[in-house]
C-alpha cells in the first residue's frame, strides 16, 4: 500500500480522502473522522482551512462529513466530523453534548473535547485552524450556537441549523435558556465583542413545525421558565435566537428553506452558499 510522509506523522492511504475513524487521544470515549482533499500533498506547503461539522442526535457523523466533500474539494478544506456517542453521562442518554457542559460541572466539557480533536489533527496535517468554520444541524445546531458563545475567538463563521432549543444572549437568565451564569460554567466572561466578529448564519426549513421532540414542560430535565418565551417550534425559536443576537449587535443571515421540514439535506445548498461567501473565491486550478 502506498505510504505518505505527513506533517509530523506518516500518512497512509486511510489518511487522505474519507479518513478512517480515529479515537481522540485526549479522551478515547470520543472519536472523529475527516475528509482531506484527494490532492493534498504532504510534502508541499499548502495549509488547508478547517470546517467542523457536528452531527445531530442520530450520530451520523460520517454522513455529515460526506455532505461537504464537494465544498472541501472546491475550497481546500479539511472537514472534521466529531462523534459524541450517546450514553456518556448515563445509559442511553442522548443530549448532553448539545449543552457543551453540565450546569453543575458534571460530565465532559464537550467544547474542549472538540478543541482537543482539532489540536490533534493539526499535528498531522498542515492546517490553518486558528479560526475555523462550524456547522451543525438539529442537535449539532444546539452545539454550534453555544460553541459560538463559548469560543468566538476560534470561529471565522458558524452556520446554525434548526436547533430545537435555543440559548439566548439574555444576561438575566441562567444557562441553558440564557447566559446569566456563563462565567461560572465556562470560567471566563462572555465576550460579546468577539461574537460580533464571527459571520453568523441561521437556517431552518419552512415546514419545520413539529414539536414532539422539542416540547418543554416542568417535567423536562432542561426546563426553565424562560423557555416559555422562546417560541413553540423551531421556526419561532430561530426567530427568538436571531432577535437576541441582533439586539447585541451581531449580524445574522437567516435563511428559511421553502418546503423543507426537519431534514439536513434540503438545507445544505443554503449552508454551502454561506460558507462559500465567507471563504471567497476557490483557489485557481492554474
């Protein structure tokens, strides 16, 4: 099998294109796969840009990666798709990664797990990951907008796809509905100036009105009274999130895809158009 000499490592056939799944060295409970452009030359000088794609509740991270291969090849991106398995904090638990961190410090710091993955990949490939691009749909949309709050200085652009429950920039309301106790949870103040420097995209299907999965009541473990003001369905909650961001001076592009319900595929043209506008003209073939 053809061997490749890598940036800080020896690359194999399985390290280019659709890569093999690797455990995260910092915490082997988690893993990731990637897509590396087929013509990446480990002996060259090109530095790839980074797009992180976060899965939804089904954990189909490989499919999420594959959805962006065309964008990766056109704009010279490494696509990183983390896997946050279910059942990490309790048997069959599905949603802890969406919060980034538990309200009382319990469970993993999922935001830091992702940053560890990026650091690990940066030791293998020539990668410009100082400020990267981030997309997540549904459960990944939860992760994406909260990561924007937690690490805006690491993001160039974020596309937030149809999260079911949103965190508003409301300093009077505690996490998860607001950011009132952000410093207690994350160990530093919310940096609104840095958030304003990130290109922000929001996208949701025009028919994404089902509420069976996202209804909140006092019996829900995430329930807070403030959630009652965020809207009933994903469309309404996205408007609440956009308004909250814009009130704090954050510019937002908000796309509603006609005819689409709660599925990622119909939203992808909007997402890719947004990232393409942020990335600029693709490199010339000549």
